[in-house]
């Protein structure tokens, strides 16, 4: 698991730094007020081409820039330098036949209530096995995504994951792998680290970001894959009870890819999820460079 790995290098202060030297001060705003924003980027190993490619790197960069702006964290690094920083670390840590998970974080190293903020970009990178996501059991959490005027889900801030963490603790005690968070109107917002998608009458449906979810890059990709596969795709609010009548349910995200749900609360889902299995297989083939699709943008490093 990523959190148990201690890779020898991270990227920090504009250069490669040893794992043990990658520290922030106890009094930094990153720590005392949780002021940081981040991205999770997937690096895919292609066996045929013997290369590692980063998926949707520019889209992740743009969301990181938006998150930093919304948090008033100075972050003026041009895209090319961001790509260079990621590539520097990836080349150092990449090994054949393993995927990578890259986590760039912009954090407040200095500052006080938004005055005199000095930020830095830190990047950590972890190995991952190349394998299709397994089927998952999900519950519905009593914890909620707050309103946009509370803790905006659009900002991929570390603070947003407090709620996800509480939900996962709640879910583990009930035997679930992950939890769905509702919004203040009692409708589906998202998973703790992924978007929620359902299939009803042949149509793939996912809530739009105004329902209290992150602007997911994976859901955008899935929407465009659906177009080519001629599967209807819709963004609209999703009621909690629709989880009980959906034909298929999946969680989607950079790390999760497309995880098909086998159980939701007490409901066992059908053994097969033909529409999500089709999309998942197409996604998998494209990220491994076995097939091409305009929505799957890979940056070889
Ligand atoms: N919601 C949350 C809370 C997440 O952490 C993630 C993963 N980044 C997602 C949704 C899915 O976003 P993406 O597809 O861009 O990874």
C-alpha cells in the first residue's frame, strides 16, 4: 500500500530530496490550519513500449492551479516546469512492470491567516501493481459533503479528506470497502476518494460538481469513452434511493479507475455489470497504449 512505502526520494524546494529530509516546520500553516492542495496522478507502465506514461497530466496541473488559487496559495509554476518536476522524480523511482501513483502537493510553508503566504510544491511518488480494480462493497455514510460555502468540494484540499477519513472509519466498522457521501440535500455527492456512477436503463449517470463533488477528470474521460462506445451518458443529480434500484454502480477516479460495486448497503448487486465492464476494459486498453482514444492523453516520461 502506498502509505507504507518510503521511496528514497521526493521532490521538494525545487529539487530531489531524500525521504527523511523532506520535512516542514511544526508551525507551518500547512500543519496548523491544514493549508494544502494536491493531485493524484497515475503513471501507467506499457509492457510493449517499455515506457511509463502519465495520464491527463495537464488536466491535473490545471485543477491544481485552480485549487491553489481558490485557497490563496501562490503557485506560479508554468506547466512545462511542473511536467519537468514530475518527470525528474518519476525517472528516479520508476521500475519496469510497475505503475506509479504521483501526488503533487502545494502547501503553505510560511504565512499567517493568508498573509505573507509562501508555498512550495512537493511531489511524492509510490509504486503500484498493474491490476484491474476488484469489486467493492460500499455503504452510505452519516458524514456529509458540506455546501460550496462551507468546505468547497471543488478545491482538492487536504482538509476535504477529513470527512472522507471519518467516513472510511465508519465504513470499515460496518465491513464496507468505501463509503458514499451525501450532500446537504440528501443526494449522492461522491465517494471518499472517487466519483459515483450508476447505470439505469442503459444510461450511465453521475452527479455534476454542483452536487458537492470534485470535478473528476476520470468522469470526463468516461463520458467521452461512452460517446465512442455509443453508451448514453448523463450528468444529473442522483437520489440516494437510486442506489437501490440502479442496474449497475461503480466508483471512478484516477487511483480507483473504474471500481465496480458488488454490494451497496444490504443490497447485493448482480454478478455482472456489462456496461461498466465494457467501459473499464476500454479504459484499461487505452491507458496501456493497446488502443488509442482522444480522451486518454498520455505523457511519456
Ligand atoms: N472525488 C474525490 C473526493 C477524490 O479524491 C477523487 C480522486 N481524485 C475523485 C472524486 C475523482 O477525481 P479524479 O477522477 O480526477 O481522480
